[in-house]
């Protein structure tokens, strides 16, 4: 692990110097080191990207002497990640907002400018563009958000009816207002319907009795045929919601916890881990 040089501090988002786009542009336009063919190729352009720079830069340290800030870092070689990193150093005049130099130490191409110096300077630029974690919100905007805004009233009262009259509509509004095809065999909808009718004194026995009276054999057979393809059927997801399926019936019978991983699995709040056996069953 690299040690911090004498007089330097560990670099972080709070103490790094600001490097804006104008400073970067001015440095590369006026610096003869970065006008060679080495820094005009595809590799150099790739080094400016986030996918390389953010993962390659590490062990950043800095030192301020008056208006000048010296920033050092290590840059991992692009295709030799286990090799020793390149030492890169950028010198910035914070008062004049000027990049004085950005050099890569130990790189054969450093005399004429190299991609490692480009990646490091662009990394400093991206860190400068990030918003501060303690940035304040415009108070005028906060005051506007706190105002009581009256609910919007639809101009045309027939709007909902027109949406529901559409045949191929699958929007949220359509699903909320329109009666679904297998609503009478869905545990989710059956429970909502039961609670509306028996909100005072609900019980499991009354709910099961109500469900048996609502669910018909022909509709159950139709729902079974519609969901044979499982995840390829939209109805399959609706009919599984809130239902104890065969794969978890043993776990549910032994469970003594009202709220936990099993409950989340039944209600769809937890995504099951897809094992090799599950993937094989889907294929």
C-alpha cells in the first residue's frame, strides 16, 4: 500500500481542487506536450471516459502551497492491472484557475504527453462537477413545495369512461378502474372485496367461505389454462400475488413469524434467487 508523501494530505471530495471544463480545454490547447500523435489516438480518447478513469485512479494525495495545489495519484495500467501503477502529478493554480502541468512519471510517452495524464486530469474534472453532499436546496423552491396545492379537477368528466372504452389499453388507469378477467379467483382482489364488506369483524373462516362462494369451477379451469406458461402470462403474476403456492406451502405451514422473508416472498416484496435448477425449469 502506498504511503502519503511528507507534507501531503489524503485526497477526498472535500479538499480536491476545482478543475472546470474551461481549465481543461485551455491546458490542452496551449500545451505542446499534448499535440503529438500519441495523444490523438483512440487509446487516449478511451482514457477520458468514466469507465476507465474512475476505476483506474487511486491513492490520491495533495499539498497546497499558497495558491498552488499539487495533486498526486496512481493510475492502474489499462491492460495490466496487476502491474505497478503509474505515478501521475497535476499542478493547479487555484487563484488563477489554471492547470500548470499534468505529467505521468515513469511512462515512456510522458515527455510528449500521454493518456495517463489525460485520464487523471479528466478524473479531477469529473470530481469537480459532482454536487456536494451538503449542498443546500433553493428555499424559494422549498416554500413552493410546502404550499397546499388544490387537487386538479378533470375538465371532461367523461375522460375515465373514454379510457375504459379502449380495447387495447393497458395503462395504470385502465387496470385500476376496469374489472380484471380473473378478479374473482385472485386472492388479492378477493381479500379487498371481503374487507370492504366485512371491515368491522373480519376472520379467516369468513374470508374462505366468501372466496368459495365467489370462485366458480369454470373460471378456475380457465385461469389454469391461461397461466400454464407461467411467467410468460400476465395473469400468472396477478394470480400468484398474495397466494401460497405449492413451492412454499411446506415453509408456510412451519412458519411462525407474521412478517419476515416468507411474507415478503408471498407478497412479491423479495425477489427469489434464481438457481441453476430454477433457470433450467424456465428454459
